[in-house]
């Protein structure tokens, strides 16, 4: 609960006159626009804090307005409190056919380490294959006497998922 401080009518009248002079000085119509010229915690004074100071601590607000607006030769605009940058992940929703996914996987696997992040893309696209597609790719891998750990992991994951769905039935 906030305590209401009794202030003399002369102080309130002096504050209103001061606000009026400051508004004329910076050429504004709203008294809350004065907030942009009064420094406050890491930025300018918030308009809610302005209202609270006006009611609870008018002498403090009066001092701040005089110091930062009326007594300065050229009152300067105070920037707002800096906000942390948002960590927005840009996601593009693209629908691909399974054949297109397989073509992408083939290109990525054939490129090897030439493309930066190819392994990450391969692991991202691999779960979108069906078990028969992965079995076909594994047979090709065996014929070529090649080893692809990612393909094996995809195969085991798909087999486990299929077992889980069969056990639920």
C-alpha cells in the first residue's frame, strides 16, 4: 500500500505552473511528454512513474523538471531503457514431398563436408523418411560397402517407433 503524502496547495500550484512552463519550453501538448526529457533508471522517466511522483512526491517531480528541462539551455531527449534483443528463430514452413526430401538427402550426402551444416540438415530431414525408404537406402549402402551412422540411427529410430505402435494396438 502506498502512503499518500499531504502536500500544501501552494506546492501543487507551483508544480502545475512548472509543468506548464516546461510544456511550453519543449513545445508539447501533453504533460506526460515531459517524461522523455527527464532521466530515470537506465532511460527516461516512465509516464506511470510521472503520475505517481506527481501525486506522492510533487516536490521531487518539481525538482526534476526544473533541473532537466527549465534550467538547461537546451533540454535533451533521453532515450528509452534499452531492451534485450529478442531471440527469434526465423522458421520457414515449407512442405516437401518425400521424393524431394530424398533428393535433398542424396545431394547433401554426396556433397560430404563441402557444405557447411550438411550433417545437421541430414539429421533434420532423415526422420521424414519411411521405414521402407530407409531400408532401401541401407541396402544401397551395403552394396556400396559404405557406412552411414546417421542412416543407421534413423533406421533404429523408425523400427522402435513401429514396434511402439504395434504394442499399443
